[in-house]
C-alpha cells in the first residue's frame, strides 16, 4: 500500500468521479483507476461502486476513507514538523469561499500568506456555506469563509469577520422606499430577490420569517450581491442584502433595515481545532486573515 494510492482513493471519494479526480492529482484517468484497482486487490475488497455514473463508496470504502485521510495527514505532518524546525512551511492548503464573495481582504490574506510561504500549494474552492461547513468538518477543506446565522457552527472554531443587520433594498420609486420603517410583514406584499438556501443571509431571513409564520414570495435567487441588486433595480423584487452590501448600490437602491430581524447575518472564517493545531499553514493563514480583515472597512467591500 502506497501513499499515492491513498491520495488517489481520497480524490475519487471526494470528487465522486474518476475523471475529475485524475485532473485533481494531475495524472491520467487510467493511472488513477489502475492504482485504485491495485489498492483494492491489496485490501481484498472493492472501495467503489462503479455501476452508476458517479463513483460511490462501498461499505468497505466508507470504512477506509477517514483512515486514508488520517494517513495522508500524518505523512504531511512529518514534512511540516521538519519544516517548522527549519522555519519552512510546505504542503497544501485548501481554502473554501462562499459563492458571490466580494471581500477582498481574504484575497489580501492569501497573497500575504503566499509571499511568506511560497512552498505551500493553495487551492481555492467556491460553494454555498452549508456545503463548505460539511467539507471543513470532513477535513476536505482546511479553512473556509462562510455566511452563517450562528457565530460558531457545531464542532468547529470560528472567527467572525462581519456581523450586520439585514436590509431591504428597492428603487427610489418603490413604495417601501417612502417608509422610514420596514418589517417582514411589509415585505410579504412584494416579491423577494435574495440569495439561495444554504447561504448565511438566506438562513437568517428564512428563520425570521418562520418565527412569525410568514411566507414571503421568493421570486428570484442569485448567489452574487451584484446580481440581486441588478434584479431589484429593474423592479423584479425587493432585494434582501446585508447593510454593507447595500452600501455599494446606494446610487440606485434605497436601503431600509428590516426592523424586526434583529439576528445578524455573519461572515466568518471556520476551521477544525485539530487543523490549526497540527497544520502550521492553517495557523499562518489565520494570522494573515486577522491582520487583513482588521485593516479593512466592510462598507468598502
């Protein structure tokens, strides 16, 4: 059994596809398939069900996955331990980012980290917040920037970057623009344009509506604030945004804090405690992230 076989096994398990896994590990699909077949022969069990279009783990594969990840992490820790002694950090760092993110301090942090530690290979993945949380829990992602309705997702550590009230944003001629106060019940008379389920901002909005037994009409959904603002500008619905997001569109949209939604929408960095303990790259990126976000003004993002 070789480490590269475990690496290919984990890649196929996470990608659920031999072709994508081959692209990820930079070898041919036939090479990945051959190495996994060899691993299965050594273990005496099939690790994947290949009968469907996606590669799904068998019972044996599920039992092996966490151990394979642990073996790869242990092997990487050997190099990191030596690197720490010689003041070098090497290896890989996988960073997740919520879709539609426009917070440039994260990119500043990644750039500063890369300058300080060029030996670390950085991967950046976009997804919705719910899936990013699960990927961090599973160890597939080291650190992620998510939108969330809770300060610290269960089982993870978190650093809150932004905590803001929800606002309704509409063109100047819209009836809500003439009101000084806007409530959730006011919004139910109008179609809503907002982010999709699985995002922090949408979770806050949905929970607030459910608490009052309100069922707003979600007319359109988009993952990027720019798209939501553009749709609202064209009169297709009331945009639900965070207060700092709305600042960027004040030349064409009037924003009103939703008076009875007191729970804030949060942006947070999340990671597993064990990752920051055993992976010096995670600790270093957290340090650069704290510095980058401390120097930023959310209203300028």
